[in-house]
């Protein structure tokens, strides 16, 4: 059963560009992971400095592999001081998912 994650990331205004660059790198690297099915980066349409990640993995083991990957560990170590609030990650299960 697929695992779905929705992460909300709110940077401090002065760190929007740095976070955006790091998130683009995360997209590139995470999409290469064997257990990743989808990794989409979204931004608020109203221009507020918020980013969102919509992620789909084949199973819980794939989520864990992602969290242990070198690029994820490096990302988390860089962004701590850039954030206005802690990253909010919601783990979701599918109800009616389009293929």
C-alpha cells in the first residue's frame, strides 16, 4: 500500500531563495529513489513564503529509506535556522487515488 506525505515548510522571509534552491535539489535527488513514486514541490499562489511537498512512496520502508538518505539528512541539517516554524509533515492514506 502506498504511503502519502504532505509537508508544509515555512521559511523566514530572508531565507526563501536559499530554501527554494535546496528544495529543488531535494526534488531532483528524491525522484531518483527506488521507492519514490511522486515528489512534487508546490508554492503558495498568494506569494506568501511557504512551500509544500506532496510525496508518494511504495511503502513505509521507502519512506524510511528517504529519511535516511544522504540528501535528506544534509537538507535537514541545513534548513533549521531558515525556518519560521517547524516543518509540518502529515502522513496520509489513500481513499480514492487516480492512477
